């Protein structure tokens, strides 16, 4: 029956097992999307484009379309009333801003997985419009990351680190605040890129060499004190230490040991 009703190349018959669990699957706007071959073809084109234009070394994100549909069906069913935006428009916009780029797909899939999870509890301030806004912000971050990976030779670890930061934001922030947190990702990406390049030991060695060459004993003593305080980068060596509202002054107070004596 499913094969006769839905002629969608993007979905297998087994994919409908998950979709049928959600009340939103039966929403008229959701059904309209699934039965519109022209719209589905447009989504498929975005997915195909993402695979052909992906930066070298970026792994594919499997099952992204099925996961997206399940998340949208879950949100629709939880609303208990017609959505304030078109389901078709939401899915097409997400496909355009996130699923057209493999890097953006990988970032947005973390939002999709949290929404699909059993633990996710929807609040009144998070619906399809807010879900779409998350996709827009992560789409921008994905384009920035793709540029760094392709044009500037950034390591694939920068993508992995950004994914961990996204997961951290999702844990620390209420759903209604997700999109606002994701707006700070450009700064996070910049910080992660240079954290990866930082060599604290080399920096101290160079400072000490310059101070000794100038025979400045006071500066040498000061650097020795700084060595005892800053034993690791202030932001930590893990992207999970990055938070959307991180107070750098508080980080310094909490992570830095007290000076052994006054300077």
C-alpha cells in the first residue's frame, strides 16, 4: 500500500515505520509534501549537490532526509494545531540552506537527532519556525566551515570540533534559545581554528629567548610566573568547554591557580 501511495525515491518502505509513529505524519500539509513529486525532486537535487561539492575528507551524513522528516512530523504532532508556517516551505528552505552543503548537513543533523530523541520535550516557544531558524544559522556556519576546509586548508578536526560545540550548545540551552546560540558559531569556529594551531610551550620558549637576549631579568621572572598560571589554553583543549554565554573573566578565575607570590 505504501509503495502504491508514495513513489518517493528518497524513502524506502522501511522508513515509513518510523514516520508512522508520529501524529504529524497524518497532517494534511505533511501528506501534501510527500505526494508532491516536483518538490521531492527539488529536495533530492539538493542532497545530490551536497555529495558532489563536499570538501575532501568530509564524511557523508547517513539517513539525513528520513531523520529530518521524522523530526518535522514529531514537531507537527506536538503542536496540536495547524502549524503557523507551511510544512512544504519549511522542508524546502531547510533543504536549500542546510542540505545543499554536506558540512551544513552534518551540523544540522545534531539538532534533528535531539528533536527525534525520546528525551526531547517540546516547549511552547519551539515549533517549525524555530526549527527552520536553527537550520538557517547552521547553514551559514556550514558555508564558513566549508570555505576554511577547502580554501584555507583547515584540518577536518575543525569540523569535528564544531560539531562537538553544537552538541554542547544543544545540551546547555533550552530549545527556544538554540538558534540564538548558533549565531555565535562564527566566533566559535574562529576560536577553535586557532586553538588547534596554538603551541603554548613554543610561545613560552620564544618569549624567554627574547627576554634573555635583551637581558631583562624582570620580564624573565614575570614569564616564569605566567608559566605557572597558564599551563593550558584558557578555553581548554576540548570544544565541549565552549558555551554560548561563556564569561572569559570567570574562566580565568576558575581555571587559573593563584600566584605563589605577588608580582
